């Protein structure tokens, strides 16, 4: 199974999970020019959730791929998204870790 296929599969599982928890999926794979990509943008209770999805053979491997550098790119991508959409909303950065069929949702991973 290719890395790209695994990533798409993990994002599909993440969207299914979020929908089952009452989130509205707003956008997937938002690309901020020359900055980075946001895997999933969702909303719940008037808060936007910018969600990074990571998958791997082991939990530690997947979660360790969310580095300070990656978080910095996500933050800059969020700023770009909010500016281009002209939004002034409450938001947080979350992560979903997918290992095999297991999924863990980590809310508000930065302050």
C-alpha cells in the first residue's frame, strides 16, 4: 500500500469519525501557497478545528511526525486560510492519529 493511499485512507477515516461526533467538514486538503496544507477543516459549536491527520505502523512514529516545524507551517496556513476567507472565528489545532483501525483524536494540541 502506497504512502499516499495510506494518507488518503487515514483522512477518510478521520472525516468519518469527525462526522459521527457532530463535526461539520468544511474543507479537506486546503493548500496555502508556498506555506503548507491543512488536512481537514471542520467546525463544531461555532469553533473551527484545523486538523492534522497522521498515520503509521506505530502510534509513536505517527505522533512524532507532528514536529514544531510542522505546527509552525500549520499556524501560518491557518492565518492564510482565515485571511483569504475573511473569517474572524474561534479556532483550535487538533490532530488525529490513525494506526491500523485505531483512531485517536487529540484536541487543541498547541496553546
